[in-house]
């Protein structure tokens, strides 16, 4: 094989696993237009409002000036209040507010008034007229309310420094005094230093951004990096050297009838402000009703990626020391008791961005969001698979010691791990009992005969000797080379291994204590093993791992890409052949049409969601025999052609 062809094949291997994924946050007012259909823009009213003005002889006054139409309609409303009129006033105030400079008091007064009338249209029982959920104005009133509050926040950003201070808002219905403020985000208000309005940003390369429709303004909350002495144990699993970025939703509940307030504006109204965590609560109580809150899940994640230190997947492959302390187990949100952890493990040259499309789709599903919490394992992928698996195992044990030391959280003990490509091998090493099989595959000497410093002995022991994690109950393999890939044969390993830079402790421990004891005499054992060695079909560890069964009680599933056709065995995804990805005994196996880089493929995302629903069925049924996909799941998961569920 020519050098050029060999190098080309290696590039195919690396690019197929890496899936470069660029994500950015772009300010774009057009995004607001797209998400607020039917709400007045550029002075244009919806059909219902325009029809009302025509029927009540207010069309000509509106054409002359929206403010003239508002004054006339307010006079009519005082004597003949109605839900229909409240809706029109909400939209008229929206139009009038847009005519003033965004930062002006006049604009703020109009937007507060717009929110009050929209809220009254939705919830004020003193207003005559139908306002049920099947009235098109009901949804538009939600949009007007959300947009009005968004405009108020754009002028007067949420501040946590004076969160507890009383506030008074001005409106055409009189003064509105904020009598209560509820803070339901993780960590106290003074730990947040910035908020952004999520609806004013667009995330690149996401066709169906995950959001929940409802009431309120979705925010992006930035928690400042805390001093080391102030950090709790839980901070160990949150992004380091960057803000912790969380979704939030702000709601304002107005108290008192708009009918009374508009007849005597001097009396005013009261209100309370609540900031909620949509990953924990998906509704707010209003007048005895549970009302869904508006939520945006993908924009905070995009901001988190944009704000975090940028690391290169390729550099993490070529120089595993280049990532510093950025590797390890991470949580997208502070630990949530009662939710089952799903740990995502990427493949060669991957980064957290690999999972953004999948997280976007899964978080859009209310049941999955309510029952699961999503973590990811970030690791420089040039390290040997056995070492990367040991790092993940240590991180998961640490999480157990911190969050479930007594084993009292049933959800923690139903953990799911999803591994793509080489990440699937890292995953498999979490659910097997090694015995001395892996050690004997590389070494001719007993472990007890190793004469090495204690730190080296502990490293060797953690890598080669381990038991299945008892709290992991299901694993999902995606395009996993259980028997290696021919593209990672010894020739390629030797070509790349000369340039790969591994951590000094791994290199010295291997050279000084493992290679002299027999490793050098094994296939590929004439150099310190790397990730590429781990993927070779001739790799003795991979051959030995094939002989180790997955521990009893673990349900495992296979999602196998075939670049030519779905449902056909015997093919390949261009990197991993079916013969390598197939596992006997899998609870489910699905072959999708895709290349190797399938984590953003809609069909792959759909299949992962199906496994998560099946896992919930097993958990709720008391861990009976593992479920298999059917056409009658308790709750239908995501649609393959529209993975966000929108």
C-alpha cells in the first residue's frame, strides 16, 4: 500500500470519528420574529386585532396613530371590559412600545402594559368572553406576554445584586408593585453575574432548537467561577475555568383584576417575579392552574461551549497533555436527585460538541428531560483505551461517593452510558469484570512481581484490574469497533505512535515496568500503546476484551451504521464493519443508514431515545427482562425526521 493511500485511510479514520462541529451564538432579531408568530411586528396587527378595530370604529384612529387608538379603546374598556379588548390592547401596546427608543421610559411603560393586558386575557376571570386554549388569541397572548417581558428586560436587565429589593413598575393600568421575588435556580442570586435573553440569539447548525412553549422569558444564566475555597464537592463535575451556564425562565404573575385597575389607575396592581430552573420545573402555578413555562435548552449549552476554554480534538489526540486539567466527567447541570444519569462518551478526536445535536433533541422531549440528567466524559482521545476507561471509572466512583454514598437514590443506580466508536470500548470497560484476563493478554509476569513505586503500581492496577460498575444498568453502543477496525492496523499505529505524546506517567510506567515484563514481545508491543493501537484487530487487549462477557444484569444495545442501507447486516459505516460492531446477546440491535459519524444523524438520535424509553419501562416495571423496541411504546419518542420533536 502506498504511503499516500495509507495516510488517506488514517485521515478517513480520524475524521470519521472526530465529526468537526462548529457551534456559535449569533445575535439576530430575525430569530425573535420566527419564534413569535402572529405578534405585531412593524406596526402590523394580527387578523383578530385588525378585525376588532374595524368593528369598533378604531381602524382609522389606529392608522393615524396607535396611541390614539389605545386611548379610545381604553375608554371603551373602562365601561365595557372584555377579553377580546384586553387582547387587542396587549397588541396595541406592543406596537406603540416599538415606536419609542428601546431604552426609554415610554417604551418600558408600554411593554409593561402589554404584558399586563396579555396576562389578563389569559387568566383574569373577571373579564367576560371566551379565552379557552382553542382560541388562537390564547397562544398569541402568551407570545405577546413573553415578548413584552423580554423587551422590559432588554431595557432593565435582571440584576442579582439587588434581587431582594422592592420594585415598582409603571403602566397604563397604574403602578405595579413587586411584592415578592422567588429564586429557584441552583445557587443563590449573588453567585450569578450575567443574564442573557435566550430568544435574542440563534444557534448555528441546529435546525430544530429545543424549546418548550409556555409562559415566561427564557434566559441564559451565567454563574461566575467560584474561588477554590468556596467550591463544594459538586463543583468538581462542572466546567472549570469558565462560567457555569444554565437555562432559566423568568415569569411575572400580576395580582388583582385589570377591570378594577383600569377603572381606578391610582389603586394600581401587585406582582411577583419568579426565576425558575426549567430542567427541574416545567410549569408555574397561576390561579390554581399549572401553566407550562417557556424554556430554551440549546442556547445556554451553546453559550457554555462558547465560554469554555477551547480545546482541539485533534490536538487532544496527538498530544494528550495539551488539554491540561480540562478532561474528566462533567455535568451539564448540577446533580439532580431522582433523575437517571446518562453519560455520553465520544470517540477518537471527539469533544463535547459531538453530542450537541443529540442533547438538543433529547432535551426537547418532556418525559426524557423529566426523568434523565445528561453528563459527558471529556478526555484526550490519544491515550490508551484502558487508561481512558480507568479515568472514567474513577470519575463515576467519585460521583457516587459525593451524590449517592449510601445508595439511597434509586435513579443514580439506574445509570445509562452511551458510547460512540472508540467511546463504546471505553463504555464496555465499565460493565465488565477484568479478572486477570487483560493483564495476561499483555504481560508474562504476575502483577505482584512488579517492582515499581506505589504510584505506578496504583496506575497499573486501576487500568488492568477492575469490576463492573454496579450502578450502571444499561449501555448503548454506537458504531463501536468491538473487534477493531482494519484501518487501524499495525502499520498505521507505528506511523502515528511515533508522533503521539502521552502523559509522562503512562509513558514511563509502560517503558520501565510493563514492556520489560513481556509487553514488548506481544503484537504491537514494541512501543507505548496509544489509542490507535487500541483499535487494531490485532491488539491483544481488544482480543482479550472480546472474551470478557458483559456483566450479568447489564442491558446492552447496539446501534450500527451502514453507509449503504438500513436494516442490512454485513455492511460497513466506512470505518467499522458490521462484523466488528455486532454483539451477540444485545437486547436490541438496529442498523441505520449512516456513515461512521452518526451522533448527529436523526435516525441514530431517534434510536438512542427509543433505548432511553425502553430503559424507563424496565425501571418502572422493577427491572424485569429488558424491553425490546415495539410500535407501541408507552410514550412515543422523537420523530426520526424531526429529532427535536417540534
